């Protein structure tokens, strides 16, 4: 699966990506903000990758202007309950202070809220990472009750809060990059889009579907 919008491409994680992702994830600048901080071996990474569930764990490599710059995910999805977990990191420093992370987030959340009809996403953020907390707030995430003193705090993003908080951001992105939204669907995920139709809910917008062989 490849998702394209706002000038970024989200390429669903493949076997060929996992060593690069492991290298990024082991870097101190990334791991110091993670709940799990131990060194990840190639064997551990392979086992993790093989354990991902194709219908509920969506990890994407973020591609911007032909460069892989980070990772974003919606995982542990419960389609019946309409919820899942979200996370993102940018490895390439030169993109940290740009709109690239925001564009990647908008692209992914548009997919899961606007097309696949999730209602809530949750993100866990280290308490002493105010940059990440502020970033999430910009997207509409809200700290859950009772999380104030937790080392890793849980934030919730509802569909309504997302659309309200990001209206200006999305309009600016559309003005610059256009309103196109392309989904390239591989045979192993085509069934998922067909099955979700049983919920009888029309998408908020209609992306262009392409076959990805």
C-alpha cells in the first residue's frame, strides 16, 4: 500500500525497509524518547516484523521528495470499536523543523479517519518530551484524564477534534500541494477495503484508487 497526499508518500513497511528502520530506531536521538530503549538486534526486528498483523498494523515509511525521512504508523486497530494507536518519528534532522512531519500526519490521519472510518487514535508521549506533546496538540490530540503524572502519557484524538484543529493546516496544504489523494492498493490489502464497506459509511472524500502489483 502506498498513500499519496500533500506532497508526501507513505509506503507501507516491507521487508526491504526493516534494517533501515532498525538503524533509525536504535539511534540515541530516537530511542531516548521511546518506552522501549534497549538495542534492537536484526533477529528482534525480523521477529517484530513477522508478528505484524496485515489488517490492523499499518507501519509506513515516510517518503518526501524521493527521500525516506522517517516512520509513521496506525497500529493495533480495532475496526469494530473504531480505534487504533498512532506514532511518528522523523530521523532526518533537516526535516524536523519543516512541515514534512505535519504533512505526513495529515496524510495518514486523512486515510484512517476520512476513508477507513476510524473514530479515535491514541498516542503515547514521554512526559519530558514537550515538543511531541505540542505537536500532537496541534493535530487535536488531548491528554486523557489521570495521565498528568505518568512518565508516558496517553493522548486521544477524536475525528471531530482532528478536523477542527487541522482545518487551517489542511487548507494550506491543499493550496500548495493540491487536493489529490491517491491510494495504491496491493492484493494483500484489497480485501480490507471491500470488507470495510459493510459499515455502510461513505468516505469524507473519494481518493483515487490504483492497483499496486
